[in-house]
C-alpha cells in the first residue's frame, strides 16, 4: 500500500507500507531500497485493480443483496482473468 493508507494498519497488521521522508529525516539507502521493492510489487497489482474498477462494481456503492456480492465479484474477476489471458 502507499502512504495514503497509513490508518489501515490499525485493522490489518500484515500490510507493507513504504517509508516517507520528512524535512528533518531524509531517507536512508536502506529505506530507498525498501521503497523500491514495495513499489515494484505494487506496480503489478495496480492495473488489475483498475480493470476491476472499470466495472463500477467495487468503486460505486453496492445496492444489491449482501449474499450476492461475492458472486458478482467472482464473476467480474473471472472476466478480468479471461481478458488478461487473451
């Protein structure tokens, strides 16, 4: 995740967030390497998330039955997987 989602770490302890610099504390070489590793893994997932958001199923408010949310998301992810293979 990027630094815009820092508050999410309270709920999910396994998240990896890049290190920010400040005026008083510049980034070390180890921090820069860590940020590079995190961003290189994130760049693989970002286009897939964008592809799923094009269906407006995840980006808009879901107004259907709660039991069918998983079914709809699985359907959309199947379409996205099919598009990625072709």
